[in-house]
C-alpha cells in the first residue's frame, strides 16, 4: 500500500498540473511511476479540454517515400532498404508526381515526404542515382521535389528527412509549410552495440536536437516526438520530453509532439522485443500533456493502437496526425490507417468534433512569419479563417 504522505504528494502534483502550468522532472517521474492511471488521465484530459476544447484535428495527406535507402540501421525499422532490395532506390520526379496527383484527386492537402537519412554517404548506388537525376545530395533533391509538388499540385509539403543542416532548413523552408524530425530519445545508451540506435549515426541525440533548435531559430513550424518501448528507461523517456519542452520554451516553434509506441516487426533485430503495454502508452501520453502544458498539440498514431485507438482520447491528445486515403503507412506497413469516416465516427462517439487541419497547425498558419512567401499563396488557398483546412462548408 502506498504511504499516505506519498498519496498526498501525488494529489498535490496533479492538482497543480491541472492548471496547465506543466510539471517538473521529479514530479513527472513520480507520476509515471506511481500515479493512479485514472486520476492521471482525468487531469490530462481536463488540460486538453480547457485549452483545446472538444476539437480533435487530423491532416489528410499523401505519403511520398522519396527514397527508402538509408545509412542508418535502427533495430526496429522496416522502412529502410539497401541497394538491390525491393524499394531500394530513389523515386523519379514522375513517380513523385504520380503519388502527389493521386493525393490531390483524393482531396489531400498535405504531401508528407519521408525518406532515409543521407544514403549517399554510405552507398555508391545512391550517389549514382542522384547524379543521374542531376543532384549530389538527397536533401538537395528533396528540396527540388517539394518545390515541384507545391507548384504542380498545390499540396503543402511537410518534409521529414532526418538530420538537416541550417542550410538545408533554409532551402526547404521555401517550399514546405512545416517540417519534422522525431527526436525519439535523448539517451546515448541506446547507441551502444546491440541497442536500437546501434549503427545509426544520425540518431545521435545532440545532432537531432541541433536540427530542432535550428528550425526554431528559423521560425519553422516543427513536429517532433519520442518513440517509447525501445529499451529506454522511464527517466530517459521523461528527459526526452523535457528536452523538447526546453526548445519550445526558447523558440515557440514546436507545433506538435508525437508519442509513438514501438511495434515489433519481423525481419528486424527487435522482432522479439516486447512492446509497451497500452496502459504504458496512455500513461506516457498523459504525463507528456502535463510536461508540455497546454499550448503544444499532442498526438499518437491511431493505426499503431489498432482497434483501441479511440481510447487514446482519454489521455489528453488533441490530434490524430496525418491520415492518408490513398497511400499506406510506409513506416508501419502492417498497421493500416483507420478510414476517415471511421475516425470521425469514433471521435464523435467520444464527444469530440473531428476537424481537418493542414500540414501546418492553425495557430502557426495564421502567423505569416512561420510561412515562407513562396508558400503563402498556396496556404491561403487551402486554409479557412481559423487556420484549419478549407472545406466545402467554409
């Protein structure tokens, strides 16, 4: 039985957190380890409801896997490919436009570009393919392709290419409404031999934090998040969330934090790794809401919780992320996205309104300094007066 003093301390922490002012590191660890889950979820939802109302957003997107070649060998990934494997190449401009126009016809407004990290630094084949296309670096080709998709289809690109230099961010900002990079974890321990980020040079936490910080300096609306269940401790999980909070407090640019649960996949080093429980995911989501406070949008991919996804609303999230009606989730091909009509039905059943947003969240879409002048006309065409996606009703 928990001591009365500790129960009183937990109640005090939850009461203070409910005001939406965030919690400290030791308080967050206490909540992760010992708080009653039901009470924790109630406080997280109270914060969400007070500051975000009863609206749950999502983005209708097309997923464009520009290249699955990657120089990192993460222990859990099935997206990456080596040259010679199926999908182990760089898509051509025509193939990229085929993806984009299919999304445009289906009513998508976001073009999510996901790709492996700097494959040209490991594979001569990647160098040769890029040279044939007229480029030396994957990130230069990405910038050209996001420009092409923006101009030819009007879809708003959101690039998620891994590490980016200051120069790359400046270039990509000219054609992207927002950008993203999952922090995953600040733990250096996970880079050790046999760990999830062993043989993954682009997963060094300091390098990823630098990219996120550079995006803040450049006023780029940015998405990041953590991956739970890959061998991190609760302390490391909490420290990763505080690292994100610190950067947002400094620059105010983090539009969204994703709490993504590890799913074991065949043919990976982590195929037999136990997955985090659903309660663990709920608890982490709720504590993330308390750490991050009220102004950051919080999401968890619904497809990674399968039929349980409506219960994620009980943990304080206010967004479902990107949902594609035309392409699969290439990162998690075993987990199909819920149909948007089903997403709406389940969201409404829980007492919320589902509302479509753009690749850039409403509060950033309405601030001109976050959107490059070359993207602004396309954004204005797609957004309504509140910054959400324009539909036939508004």
